């Protein structure tokens, strides 16, 4: 089925903006599929790390990205029969993902993976370039933002809750460094796509953000009851 005929909501934004949470909640409310595109970049970062390829070998990394053996099932992610769901969520995995994401060859290799997610009855896609590159014809485009300090604070609380020893200042520095790389790379830089509803979430709770997104979804698809 042509992805043009499938309803798509894209949610882009920087790390820690809450887009993953909002995308999952929205997909659940709508009964649609959900694409966490960052997980794909994180998986490629892990493969590179494990295979000791070197983070500068773009062609080889793209080859791995194309051929990786991944299975998403019931909220778990398996790479070659190894459950890596938690492993790809670390700060190191995020940084490695951001490095491999800067290569056009890698982004190209992951395009097909991502577009395959567009299935009936609809898709909520979360990432950095969902509305600009991967699904440019999506009917609803959201760009979720928040200050670096607030995003670091949210991450800090999440990690603390997991019992991890974290330093807020280091987290702010890491988030700034990752933002810098994601916003300034030459290919598919992180920015609000044309026509996107920009939601500044620094002072908003999850329910308030979700409500703003739902308003946009309702007005775009008036036949949906959500
Ligand atoms: O959303 P996340 O933190 O899981 O993403 C990890 C990294 O992957 C992020 O630093 C940038 C990259 N990424 C990307 O370049 N394009 C996407 N669509 C998703 C993630």
C-alpha cells in the first residue's frame, strides 16, 4: 500500500522533548502504529560499537544499517536474538546514535526501514526528520521543543528513578553537545518542518502537550473520535 494513502502524524524534536512519550500515547489513543526512529539509529550505533568498525567508516556503517537483523515485538527490541531494549537507552548509546546519524549513507539506508512502518490504519512517527524527509506528505506535523535545562532535568529524574547515579550538569552539557550535532549536521538537520505545529513544552505537563496534539489531529481528521 502506498504510504501517501495512509494517515501519518509526525512528531519531531530534540532529545528529551518528550516526543517519544507523546508519540506512544497518541498512537495508543488512535490505535495506530508507532515508529521510534531514534531506536533504529541507536541500534546502528550499538552494532558499530560491537563490531568495532570505527565511527568514521560511513560506507561500512551504512552496510550494517541495511542488513541488521532486528525484531520489534511487544515493546522489546531484539538484535540478532539478543534483547537490547535497555542497552540502547543509555546516554552512550544516544551519543553513538547521534554520530552515525550524521552520515547521509546511514540515513539513506534507514529510510526504507522507516517507510515500511506506514501501515493501516495509520502511523505516528517520532524522530528528527520525520516531517521533513521521511514522511514529507504527512497530514499532521508536530515539532516538540523544550529548553536544554528542562530536557536534562527530565532525563535526570528518569535516570534517578531507575536508581542510577547521575550528574545534572553533565547531562545538560551532553544534551547541548548532542543538540549541536543534530541541529548543525549537513544532512537532515533537526528543525521544525514547514507547516508543523510547534509545541514549546518547557512549562507544560504531558497531558497538556497531548491535548494540544490531539486538537490538531481532530481538526485534521474530523472523522476520528479521539
Ligand atoms: O530520539 P533519540 O534520542 O532516541 O535519538 C537518538 C539519536 O539518533 C539522536 O541524537 C539523533 C538521531 N536521530 C536522527 O538523526 N534522526 C531520527 N529520525 C531519529 C534519531
